[in-house]
C-alpha cells in the first residue's frame, strides 16, 4: 500500500506555476526585481515596493537563499 501525506509525492509544480497559483488563489505576488519580462520602470517599482515593505537589499543586490 502506498500512502503519502498531502503535499508529498506526485508531481512538483514549477516555480512560475507556484507564483501564478499564489496570485490567483491568495492574492500573493512574487516577482524577481530583474525579471526580463518587466520594463525598467516596472523593475524600479518592484524595487521601491520591496524596499518599502521589507527594507533595503544587501549592497550589490546579492540574492540570499535560505
């Protein structure tokens, strides 16, 4: 008998799908400031919003994981 708790096993959603589902289902918005689909004014707005909500990024804008 194979039994997996909810959220384990099966197919993993790709990160873009997770972001899209988060927006549609919960109104959450996740975007990288350097997303190539954005124009420079849009990237500047994302940077401003992120700074306002979460504070300044590390010098050089390094991405921290974990």
